[in-house]
């Protein structure tokens, strides 16, 4: 069963307001616990973590900026 446009829009807002800050706190905490990496390696890890969060939730954000197709 596919989610409706309004449900996906609400879920996208929830992900951006609650999920993304929680993910950021988790990523920074994990990097703080990890042993000291060289600066370029640490930058690469942060960039990878910054990009990786979108792949599991990409389907939620597709088409959200478009007008409601059901309206």
C-alpha cells in the first residue's frame, strides 16, 4: 500500500524536524567516541555520513515539492 501525498508530506516534515537532528547528534557522538583520525579521513567520514542519511528516506521526499496530485 502506497502512502498518500499528505502522509508523505507529514512524514518528510517529521524526518527533517526530528529525525535529521537526531541523526546528526548520533553521528557526532559516534565520531567523538571513535579514536582520533587524521583530519582528511575525519572529513571524508563526515561527508559520507552527511550524504548517507538520505538514501533510506529518499522515497519520502520524491515529489513533495510538486502540487498535490489528488487535488
